[in-house]
C-alpha cells in the first residue's frame, strides 16, 4: 500500500501540443520575459566580477553570447517565432556556455550546479533558441530551490540515440498534480511575480519541432524536466 501511495504522489506529464500561430500579444509577452533572463545572467556575473572575482575569456564569451541573444530578440518577433529546426549548428557548445553562465547565478543564490554536456556533432536545431529553452528550465530550477539546493543539467542523446535530450533536475519544492496540470498554460503561474510565459513558450517551441516536454515532480523532493527532440 505504501509503495502504491508513493507512486501516486510522483507525477509525470508529457505533452506535445499542436502547431498554432502565436498572437502578437503572446509574442510580445514572450520577448519581455526572455529579455529578463539574459539580463539576470549579465547582472549576476558582473556583480561577482565587481566583488573581485576574476572573469576569464570563457566568461566574457558567455556574456557576449547573452548580449547577442538580447539583440536577436530586439531585432524582431522572428527571434521567437522562427522554427526550432535549422541547418546543423554547434548545439552542445552553445548550451555548455549557457550552463557555465548559470554557475555564477547559482553560486550567488547559494546553490550547487552540476553540468554534464556530451560531445555532440552539429545538430539541426537553432542553438540560440535551444539556449532560450534551457535558460527557462534553469531559471525555474533556481527559483524552486532553497539555499544549499542542487541542480543538475544533462545534455546529450537519449537512449535511442535518435533524439537530443535536455534535462534539468532539481531537489527543490516540487509540484503537485494540479500544478503540473496547469504549468504549461499561457499566463498561468503559481510563482509570486511570475508571468506564466516561460514554460508555455518551451512547450510550444518543442511541440512545433515534433518533440516532447516531460515533467516529473514530487512535492518537497524536486522536479525533473526533460526536452526530447527527434533529430
């Protein structure tokens, strides 16, 4: 009976939404939301630099990447409505760079961040948009954890070897079945000051690319969010 109850408490959700054109209001909300994240990354790294922690060439390149990402968003709405699929690009390098930036942010929040990015060939996905997806998942994980919490990032092929897998695993507050059921909906959020845009944007971009967004969570034990994109 206890095993059965435990299984009932661990909730897993997977969904790939149908394609639909975004409204102008939705695109504007998404752009505003996405500008906040690279700005937060820039502030976290620069503040630590001002405190005397040295920035190496890799840190500066990562900062430059975030500035370029903000520029792409400001260039027009196409930055968020273009397809996730694209000519082959260095996806692994781009995601490893972003995860490195989040190490600074995690350290500032008193969190541990482990990053496992496999050696990947060039893959047919827009690296900048994948950074947007991973940034959303990492931001959510940071907000879910208390001081001393741990977050793990995994990037590589899935077990079949036929799909790219991105996973963010945290030991934070977790979600109830009701929260999981509504967390992908536009403008729906349980977070104070939240916008209800981030995970909904991830859902739509992944679904339009033929992929799946999987969420497994247990209250007070943490959450695992996986993106699986067939190659």
